[in-house]
C-alpha cells in the first residue's frame, strides 16, 4: 500500500550558507521516528494521530516522544543529542 505524505514548511527564512537538507528517506518502514512537542495542550491529539498513522500506515518500527522543558526556548540539549538515534523527526507546537 503506497501512502503519500507531504511536508509543508511555513517558515520564510533562507537557509544558512553551507547547510544542505538531509536526503529524503525512500520509506519510513521499519525505522525509528522521533516526535518533539512543546508540551502545549494542542500537541497531544495531533501527534497522537500522527503516531498512529506512522505505525499503522507507514510501518514505522518505533515512535519516540520527547517534550521540551520550556515551550518558548530551543530544544533541550539532551533531546538534540538523542535525535542522532532517530531516522526522522517531527517537531511542532500545540497552540
């Protein structure tokens, strides 16, 4: 079963010189995906639905959830370090 997911980036920032995006993954099947939330009310339902889709429709092996300690600050250093263990990551806000 083929599933198509589009990713939209609403930011209007130019990429810093010398940086290139990571190559796209051909599939998420069997991989580990991280979800980083800002712990606001709206994230639980949204990312819960995404978690189910990733597991049931895309065959993701594991979904790892992490919450930032402060919703308005950059991601905690220990979470940033942990990202290196994931194949893909979703981050978002719950306003």
